[in-house]
């Protein structure tokens, strides 16, 4: 896999990240973007869009030129490290310590970093170590001994923050106190630690701690009070602990800023340091983002570049202060295909507590692959014996394009699987989903590429808010929901497949979880991503022999909408113009083609315009697995029964169905068939027949150019690769 696939403009010598970091991959200086008030950059895109891959690429391209630390906020390792000492550690503090330790070993221009400000805060929360004894606190403080100052050769000065070797002084004090009869968690331990800490400060260090920790809530300018309050808040857990953790993150950034702003830093350091927060939609990532955005909204300034990932298109609900979607003002954004990054500044100016956190964000929309990039990626993996430009080559390209929508990870997996796969010119795109794939380094046997993708895109990237009890069934639930169109439709399926569950998911909850995970929505399909829906539909047909699960779900919905039609109530969403059309859609794909043709033939006279709209709604449906006779039936090679009107409508239904499924090539042949059938209808003897001549011209032109007859958000996905 090419790590920079689709990111060339972002990572180049004159690319976005070169200017954001102030240094190019070759080490040349670049005029820095923005500042001194820096936006937090969020890479937005759903599963498979390459957010983590881009962060890896940024690290690989720039980490030898400027300090870059990438952190996987979704990893459980930080919570595991905090587990043995929950009173003195948390996932957030462990993440901060890891950032600092990596930067303590930075070997590039300007040398390593020290973190005395962060160390002071970590030292005081160490008083919450289990037992609360001086010995326990000493052991905890010892974990951070490399942070407060750079290592020096004997006899050299240790810098102007501390008078001497600070960590050793604190440990000596605590070791001496261990021999005293102190109550566990005695305030004497914390007080003695603070006294030793401040006695070890050089004048500049004292000024700095007064500035930083004197500003802690409730400190009233007294740094010792601030550090005591920090420790107390950390022990209190909940929101108070989050406040303390956020302040420690500020201290880390202050340490980095000081290293650049000092006289020696100004002479020796280049560019900007960067913290890359992968999987920042996790609770840890969100807390870190919230902290830095809150600080910068309040006027705190530093040159640390923060780049995080966000699944949701709006960057995350926490950015918008609880506003409903229709009132949300989108943050500044740009796409790599734009001429360049936009101008950025806060809408309400710095220091405004009323401003949403989104005001401090710049969204970088992750790019879909263009048609040329997609073709190059599939060609790169083809066997040498395949002639360039052959029909098979074009058929594979078309299938990969439609099934992926240009989503980079899906393109890569499908291209790998298609390398040795034989696909006929008239095959359904979903046939490619059965192509075998073995992942590099995976000792397991080959698996169908659809199974690999569903594991990677769904099960390996579960929604953050998905309740634990639903995680094992998430894939199965979405598989059944692949045939739903709206929330009413989805709720029917969910009630059936979760019958007996005490805590079942509703369609609204599932829809929100899909949105939170970054999957797009569609006004006509509950699972709004075309490629994902095709994989789920493919899986649904194979769940039980002979497509039994497929037919059962469609029959359930067909019967539900038959009852709804009898009630006379209008449809609850805009997916269908009528309840009858919704019922006929599910009847069509579950064995009821003759009934649907009868209905359409009976309802055409006198209402051609409404009838055409209903035909498109009914026929926008996937075809079940097995032999596909639609083309033969559309061309009249299989002759249906009935009068001429009924036979022609039957043929037209199958021709439109071929076009609307979007998983088979249509082109000139299908366009001619559409035009012929509509022209035949236009000269028949029924009211309004003549209006169908214009429809023949319009629909055949769309089909010839592989354009959808009925547009929706899904079809826009298929045409966005530019």
C-alpha cells in the first residue's frame, strides 16, 4: 500500500503540511501558515478515508525535520498503564507522559526537550499513589525523572529552571520522610513535596510556576495553592479531574513553547512542533482536543501544531455546544483539490467564552481518489499477462469505482482482490466482492474481500457510542438494515431482529451512530453509503441458503407497507411518494415482479408524469443473487404474458431496474432499449401517452452516459471522483 496515495498535494515540498509545520520534507524552510493563534486541524472522513494513514505519512515525511509525535488515542494502552495507580494516573496523564518522553529523546535540529512545568503538575498528583505513603509517592515521582530537565554531563550547568538535579532532590526528601510516622494520605506528604519543589527552583523557574500554576482556578496567583488545587481536582475524578488533565496538557505545550521562545531556542530550533492525535473521536482524544481548544479560545497561545482525526463531517458534536444541526455554523474547511488552504481567523475574536469550540478548528476534508488515481491503483496490481486497455480492465475499473465511491481503503482492497479475478462484461459489480484476498502477514486462509472490508470498516471501527451489549450484533443488524430506506422501514426490521431484547436499538439511534462514525446519509436509503450498502446487501443474501434472509426481510417490509396502504396514511419520509410505491419496491426484489408489472400497467393511463416518478422509486433497488434475467426480459427475449401495454411496461420495468441498481454497465444498448420502449408506449391509445416521448429522450440520454435516472445522495457519491 502506498502510504501517500491521494495525499501528494498535502505532503509535497510546497504542500499544506510543509507550510503548517514551517519546514518541508527536504528540510527547507517554509513561510508558516497562520499564527500566533493556530487552529486545531481536524482530518474529517469516515472509515477507510485514510485519516490514520495520513498521520503516519506526516510523521514519516517530517519527523526528522521538526519534532512530530503521533499518538493513538483509541489505544487501550494508556488506560492499562494508569490502572495500577488510579489515584495518581489516568489515560490522559499517561498519554501526556508518552508525548513528553518521546520529545525528551528528539535528536533533530535544536536537540531534545525538557518538561519542568509538566513535571511539577505530575509530581503533585503523584501524592494520590496507593497507600499515600512517602515511599509510594517517591516511587511514582521516579517514573517522571527524565522529564524535568535535560541530561547533562557531570560538571555542566543544568539550565536556569532548577538549581540542581530536581528529581533526585525530591526522591531524597520523600525517602527521608518514609521513616517518619505519617498517616496515609497525610497532607504533610503533599506539603513537603511542594516545599521541596519550590526550594529547587531557580529564579526563572519560580517565575514560570507562578505564572502557570498561579493561574489555576482558585489559586489567586499563588502557585503552591494552584498545584494543591490541581492535585485535589485530580483526586476528585469526574469533571474536576478533566480540568486538571487539561491544565497538564497546557503545561506540556508551555514547555514546548518555552523551548522555542528562549534565546537559545530562537537560534537553534526551526519550524513548529506537532502533536498528531489519531482516533481522536475516542474519549481520550476528545478530552485533549477540548482542552487545547478551550485554552486557545481563552487567549492562550503557543506554536504547537495539533492535528487530530474526526469521523463526523462537522468535526464532532462536542465542538458545537449542543446546538441542533440546523443551527450549527460549520468550521472553516478546505479540500486538497482546492487551490490552497483558506484564510483562517476566529469569527468572534480571541477570549470570547461564548464562541463554540468549532471556532478554533480548521477542517481538512479527506480526499476521495480521482478516477485517474483509481485506475492507476488497479492497473498497478494487475497480472502482467493482462493487455492494457482490455475490456476486462475497463470492467474491473468500473466495478471498483462504483463499489468504493473513491474511498481509498476500499479501492486498495478491491484492487488487490481484483488482480487475478476474472469478471465478465455483463457481471454484477457485487460479483467482485467474492474475490479472495489474503492480507500481508496474515497466516489465515484467503477470505472474500467483502468479509475483509466489513471487518475493517465496521467491526474494527465501531461507533464510540455503541453500547457494549450491541457490539457483537452490530454487523448483523446493519446487514438487515441494508434493505431499509428510512427510519420507519428500519424500525420494522430492528423490532423483528431484536425481539426479546430488553435494551434494543432504535432506527434513530442507529442513524446517529452511523453519522457519528462518519458514514454519509441519503434521503432514499437508510445505509447512505452506496459501497457499504452493496457489501451488506451481498452479505444479507448469503446469510442463509438460497437468499432466505434476503427474502424474509423484504417480505416483512412488503407486508408492513401493505397494512400501511390499507390504513390510508401518507408516507412518513420523502424516500417514496406513496406507501404503495414503497410496498412495490420490496415486492419487486422478493419475487413479485409480475405483480409490480400488473400494478404499473393498471396505473399508467391518465397519469404519465406521476407514473414515471413512481416507476423510478419502485425500480431503484438491488437485484437478488443468482441468475439475472433482467436484460433478456427488457429486450423481449423472454416474452411476458398479457396485452401489449402490459408486456411493454414489463420490459420497461426491467430496463429501468437495470439502470437504477447502478451495479451493472448500461451504456448505449440499454439506452436504446429504454428509448424504444418509451416510444412504443407514447403511441399507444391511452390518456397522456404522448408525454412519454420526451421522457424517452431524457432517460435514454442519461442511461447512455451512465447517469442515474433518479438522483439521490448515493448517486452523487458515484460521480464525485472528478
